[in-house]
């Protein structure tokens, strides 16, 4: 499972969805149908609050995942850079050794 798929699965689990049979979110659930300046009911307000809280937690989770991914990438980049540096140093030492041996042999 890729990182992206893992994030998607965690968010779907948090939202209580993930399957095709899960209900889809529509504006009809949250907004009054009349559109004539009606007030929303307390039940609709509670539902909106729940959605707001869930979206906030999803946002925080995504931000945390992004930070962790960036830190992980930075660590991997440093390791690769260090490995390249070590290979270069080893190659340089081998060249010096070969030159020195050639000088001694002649």
C-alpha cells in the first residue's frame, strides 16, 4: 500500500466511509431547502459542527502526514548524500593508492 493510499484509508476510516455503500454528503442535509433566508435547525447546526470537527481533524492529520513525509524524505536524502560522499572518498583513496604503487614500482 502506498503512502497516498494509506492516508486515504485512514481518512475514510475517520470519516466513517470507504465503501461504495456509504452515504454521500450533499448540501441538502445541511442547508435549508427554502432559500428564503430561513434559519437552520439545531439538528442541522449540530451536524455542521460535527462536519467541522471532522474536517479539522482530517486537516491536522494531513498536515502531520505531510510533515512526517518531508522529514522522512530529508533523512533519506541525507543518507544518500553521505553514501555518495563515502563512495567518492573511497574512489579517491584507491586512486591515490594505485598512483603511489605505480611510483614505487618504477
